[in-house]
């Protein structure tokens, strides 16, 4: 391409992108493009960020055509042609779309390895997650799922009576611990899409393949103690634990984090419905806590659609570990199970 023509097309495309995605998102995209050209981002990382911000495939092609490195240009154009043939459910199309309030996704890198994607989940995906989690979480009249059945002492019938009460199995919250295969394929796809986007903003987020899902349903004002998420003892000892990915749907929560239990101070980030929190790499072993689930923060489109509370979906890669169902509702992974 003639140099003068290249400059003219670049200026035209710059104006188009600023109008299309807005000045803030344009600056993010510009920075990521520079990082890609300097070799600081992989092809997959740059493609994920570019597709997420620009969305329109024809504009994406124009951007890639103007890449100065011909080998990078050819690889990106090839990725456009191969990946845009995928069905919508496996693309980034459902993530970060405009919601009721008109907001769009933005990323916050709180520290290396700790990232929040704001408004990453579309309203459609939030409702879908509610449906899937409560399909499993409702249990039966005898309990199960998020609930346990508490009977009166004299009650001996195997069927719940009018005097029996279903209560959340962890007190102020109900818990599910399931293999990823308990849910439709799109459940895992949401996780992978969020991770790829997050890695485009922070390369220190380690890769993971979700195989275990921990779902907590919190009542308003509920709390959860300070703790670390540690599974495979070998990976934890070497600080190589896989990234944790946590979704919030429903009520907002104040999430506290610090690096050591004995640290006197901690940081707080507020997680709203549709937000995705990820921690891996240098932040994988942060000490963290749900300080409070905040009442009266249910988004209007979800009022009446889901029970009042915070649905928290956490994806984990436990490697060769197996869920110890005998410990439910406690979360325990067994790494001493013999495999054939």
C-alpha cells in the first residue's frame, strides 16, 4: 500500500473508531495495539481485545489491514476469517453488551493478577445464569441444592410437612459444588471468554480450564470470612495456582482483599451485578472476604426475576483433584484419589 494512502486511511479509521467506541475505549485499544506491535501481546490476546472493543467484523478487518507488520497483518486477517464463522454462543458477542443502564464493559487492573471486568455479563447472560444455577440449586422438597431441610424433632415422615422449613445450607448463604459438566456448555464458554478478555488487559493472569463450579447464593447483609482459595497443594506451594474467575449476579457486594492474614489493613472493591472478578498469577493467593452483601442494590431488570440476594458463580481448575461430596456443603477437593 502506498505510504500516503496508508496515512489517509489510518486517519479516517481513527476518526471512525473514536466515534464508534468512544474516546476512552479508543485509548485502551490504541495502547493494546502498540503493545501488540512491540511483541508484548500474543495474537490471541490482541484479537480478543480488538474484537471485544470494536465488535464489528468489517471494521476489524480494516484495522488489521493497516497493521505495519505484514506477518502480524496476515495472521490477524486469517483469525478474522476463521473465528467469525463460529456460532454466537462461542464468540464474545454476548459479553459486555449494553444493559438497562446503557453501560458498557470496562476493565480495572487493581494490581498485577487481579482484574475486574465491569458490566462484562449481558442482562441476557445474567438471567441465563440465574436460570441454570437455580435449576440445580432449588433441590427437592426434602432439601438439596442451596437448601437443607430442618424438621421438628417429632417428625419422622420422609416427606416434608407443613412444619418443616427449608433453610440455606450455610446459614446466611446457600452453596452448590458441581462439576462443570452439570451445566450446559455455554456455562464454561462464559468463563473462557472472560479469561481471554482479562488476559488482554493483564498478561499475568494464568490460564485455566474450568472443571469445577462453586455457586454461593447470599442473603442481603451476608458476610464470608477471610480465607484463601487453595486447591492443589503442589501448585499452591510453587505459586502456580490457576486463575479463579468469579461472577456476580443480583445484589452488589463489598469484596475485601489483602496479601497476608496478619496485614492490619485491606483494600475493598465493590462488585455489582454483571461484574467479573479474576485473580491469578501474583495475586492468586490473596486473602479475601465478602465483607457485606449490600441490600437494595438489585438491578431493576432482575427484580422479580430472581430471588433477592447475590448469586456468586466461581469457576476453578482443580487439575487432577476430585470433589469430595461427603464433605458437602463444605468445599473440599481430594488429591489423593487413585486414578486408573
